[in-house]
């Protein structure tokens, strides 16, 4: 969702924005988001076929809560890693 | 996290607040949250032993972004289910 943002992107563009994801996992994820009505998939019958993905209106409304969670994660990552290290030592 | 809220709860109390979760899954989840420093686990050496769980200060800060996500889910559940039904028909 974050990789799409407010842009329309082709599959390879999306993949470039999601670090380390496999082609299979990204395909499954995009399909699940499309099924939920959060991502639109537009096929342009060119040669070669062009397929573009974008967030729908519903998908766009999920950006803010997801972003809040992402910011929380970034802010607390060091503490969580320290806590993990401490826990595993015991 | 939502099941703990601002309360201190015993295992069975937490479980009552998480619909349909197995004992094993709840144990694993609480342990992972404890490892991350988001939940504290206090053991009172009574007979029988009493164990209480509570959100830590860090855990409490996660409540708001999680709650925003929960509200989004509640708000969009019907649309998502309708979209799923529509997608599966095609």
C-alpha cells in the first residue's frame, strides 16, 4: 500500500518499492488487495501488455492509519530490538 | 493489545477478551509481546501462582495507531466483503 502511494505503477515499479519481496508474494498481495477493493488493476491491451496498479478511493483511506503504524514502528524499532536482545539473554 | 487496554489482567481474563483464540496462540502472542517490551508479565508467588499481564509504557503508545486501524476495519468491513463477493463471482 505504501509502495503504491498516490501513484499508478506497473508491477515492476511496485516491486522496486517493496524491498526484498518475491514476485510470487507480490502477485498474491496485489491480488488480495484487488479482491478487497483496495487496489485497482488496469490492463492496457498493448504489445507487450501493460498492467497498472493503483490504490482505489477505499485504499487511499487506509494510507493514514497504516502510515501512523509505520511511524510508530520506526520510532520504536531500537527499543524493541534492545528488548529482544535482553529477553533472549535470560 | 486491545484486550489488555489499560488494565492488568490474568491469562484467563485476557483470553476472554480475545474472541476464539486458542490457549497456545495466546501464550505465544503474549510471549512475543513481552519479548518486544510491549507487555509486562508479573508473577506473584502465591498458591496457586498468579500471573498478571499489562501493557508497558511502550505498549500503551501502540494503542492509538492500532485503534485507528481497527476503526478503519470496522468502517470498511462491509465494502470489503462486498468487493470479495464481487471478485469471486467473476
